[in-house]
C-alpha cells in the first residue's frame, strides 16, 4: 500500500516516510514500498523491498536518519528492508 493510502499517517510521519524512501532509492532506484501499521512495537512500518544481496547496505543508508526520527522527534516509525524475490532466489 502506498504511504498516501495509509490514513493514520500524520503530516510529519508522512514526511519522514517520504524522506526514508528517498534515501533508500538512492541505493536502489527500483525499490518498492509498503506502509503498514504494526504492533510489536506499535507504530508505522515502512517495508522496503530492495534488489540488493545484503540488506545491511540498505540499513546503512537510512539508519542515522531513522534514529533521529525515533529519538529526537518521537516518531513511532520502523523500517524493514526485504530482499526482492530475485535476490532471495539467487542465494
């Protein structure tokens, strides 16, 4: 579901999601995203499907900014990088 379809997003949360998507797309321009509510912990989850072998590379791209959103701004936002089917089949 595109971020705009998830009604619970505040303007600030939407801005944070957009910024994180932009950072991830710098590494993988064809990355796809879903924004979903989550319960453990409660918050908004950005699921990023990326065509890279090692998702740690993706985490390196956004982690500092995500921590700023979480700690400094108190946003309940989490990112889960997922390997694309193609990458999963190659391993």
